[in-house]
C-alpha cells in the first residue's frame, strides 16, 4: 500500500511547522540546554520524531520503524565505519609514539597555535573533505589538534568551524553531483555558481577561525599568514569549479593552500608566538572558575625530531591520504562496487512512500535501498590504510586485532549516537516533516534568497550532510525560484552553499568531534561553542545570495 506524504497535517501552516520542529527542539535542547549525554539526547530525539511522524503525520507505524532502522544502518555504514577506522589509525600511531613525532614536526613549522590551526584545521582538513567527506576531516584534524595539546573544546569546535568552505565540493564533488541529479540543472552551471559564492567565505573562514580561537587582536597579529591561506584556497576554488567541474576543487585547492602557507612561513614569523591552547572565551571562563584547567589545555615545548623519524611518523598519514584518494576515485569505486555492493530494498518501505507537490513537480515514489558497500566504502579504505600502516609501524596481526577491539570499546557510545541521529534524519525525510519546515522557508516572498539559503543550512543541520540536504530540498529550491522569477541555478546552488555552514552544528559532526578528541559527554558544550558561528556565517551566505539575486554588480555573477 502506497502512503502519500502530507505537509500541513494540522490544517494550519504555522501550527504544523511548530509541531514539525519538535524533534529538532528535543534533540538540540537536550544537548545544548540540559546537557544530557549525546546518546541519550539522540534517543529522546528519535522517540520524539517517531511520535510526530506517526501521530501527527499519520505515517504507518511499521513504515516509521523500518525507516528508523534504515537510517540507523546508514549511520553505522558508511559514517560510523569511517569514524571507527580513523580512530583506530590514530590509536596505532599514538601507541607507537609516531603521533608525538608528527605533532612535534608540525610544531617545527610553527609553534604558534594560530598558525597550526590554519595548517591543520583549515588546509589539511579541506584536503580530507575533498577526498572523502562524511566526517573524515573533523575526525582527523580533531585527533591531530588534541595531540598537539589543544584543549578538547578548541580541537572540537575549531575543527568544525574550519570544515565549512570545502564542504560543498566534498567527497570529490558528491553534493554538487547529487544536486544536479535532483534538480535537472546543468552540473557545470551548478559547480560554477557555487564557485561564485563560496570563495568569498574561503577568504573569511580562516580569519573567522583564528578570531574564534585567539580574539580580534590575536587574529590581527597573524593576518598576513591568514590571508595567504585564504587567498591561495579561494582562487583555485573559483578557477577549478568554474573551468573544470566539481570533482577536484577541494583536493587541489587544499594542496595549493597548504604549500603556499608553508612556503610563506619559511620567510615570515609573527612578532608574538601564541602558545596557549585554550580558546579566548574559555580562558575567561576558566579564570573565573578559580583557574581550573581545561583537560588537555597544556603541552610541553616540542623538540624538533630528526628528519628520518619525521618521515616515518608521517608515513601512516600518507598511506591514509593515498587510500582515501584512491577509494574516492570514481573508476576505482565503480570497480569495487562491482565486486562488493549488496543492494537491499527495504521491504515495506521501498517505493511505497510518495513525495507530493509542491515539494516535487508530480507525485514521486521515494526509493529506500540500503547499499551495503562493505569494500568500496571510504571507511574500508581507511581500514586498509590503518592495517598497512600498522604493519609498517611494527604491529603484529594479534596486536592489530587487540587495538581494534579497544577502539571499538572507545567509540561504542559514539556509534550508538550516530545511528540514532541518522534514524531521526531519515524519519523526518520519509515522513515529510522536513518538507513542512522547508515550505515554511519557501513562503517568504522577496526574502526567499535569504531564507532559501537558510533552508540549506537547516537541511544539513538535520541530516548531517550537504549531499542529503541537496537531495531533500534541491527540487523545492528550483520550483520556488521559478515561481518567484529567480534564477533556479542561483537558488539551487544557495542550498549547497548555505548548507556548508550547517555542517558545524549537525549532531553527527559534533559526535565525530567529541569522539576524535576523547571528550565524549561534552557534546552540548561543543554545540554551544559553534552554534552562533554557524548561524552568523549562514546569514552572511544568505545576504550574499540576496545581493546576487537583486543587486548589480553581484547579479553579474549569476550563472544563467
């Protein structure tokens, strides 16, 4: 029996929108206000979403339950699979002392914490976002920053802030490719349009990142290096997205940015070296709390290790980079898919739910096929890299198994949390809750360029993925833009560009950050730290899109 979604179940748009927001309010309120542990907050949010979907939206109970299981499975594979194996590699390098050598080599480039942030969180993180996405950059950079001595709050929050500008072109352009598929718009036009929005923020985000950590004065002290990092990322981002396509934007831009920054630091040093690892705002809070210390907030001055040791220490991460790029290559991924992918239609759900106008042009059946890509998943490539790196580091097979089991125990609550978070996201999608929220944004008239951008932000905050947000709301963006006489390419691209700012507050990313920094149970602290940054940056994207919609010379940037 086919069930059709309804988007105004209570007969009043305002009331239906308020009820649709209940699962989000429960989840974020539990995390950010009541400071409930993440896995419990996720369970409460899941219960709320099930109740709203079944009682208010009339979704059959069996369908709702199957949707939750479907989402939880997706949360564990591929997303939880990535986190588990990244942390496994980190644990191996930590156990053998390689991580200490690597962090000392980074400090050898500069002992200034602000410059380390630019190099690791912004440049290195963008590389991993471009190569794989799905939480990999936050997991890797968070682990590296905590190893460098950053406080857990700084390592978590700042990794999330830094992982914004590259997100739209993450995983070799997957969000843009998905956006083109659901909107029917030209892939190259969408890539170019996003590439005429995000480079502005590739310039802003490095400054914003350092300001969030060191304050205004601390940011001004290293503005030349920050400008080099931003410009050397933004220019390739614009050129590649406009003249090549979405596939290699992040990978090449991050490599250029990293190379330019390291070269610049060979000739320039700040007058004052910033050695604290506590965010500026947190310092005041600690001082008011009798000088209590943030865990992991201090680090001894490093001694520069011999070159041979540095090379050995970076080999595991080089192996990881090669594996991630290889697994992300379409040809190699297709080869592995042919060997390993198992497509499992979800019985009782697949093609039995219809998405209805005005979210789509005509009633459209929602597919529900779980892809168990056990070999082609990015996490599998990371596992292969970790095992190879472990053998290179001198681990025995039994030692690898023992360390892997310890890693599973370490991240078990994080995996439970991510499974519940994705279950919430899938329920909101398949029940139509997300569309109710989206239509509320769509009914804003001439303000739609701003609120349409915020819709992308909301989509990523709900689903944890710019790709998923584009799939959810891409069609709605095109339909609404055409009704209002706006460029559908502009507003579809705005969904992706606005969405990148929601990446830092989605529960999945926050759990990844807390796991990587071993600060589990403090997800609410991380959410409070990044929320206003996320909202402010999303509004700025919305204002830029509004200028591109209505104000010359910004209108000249719109791809027609």
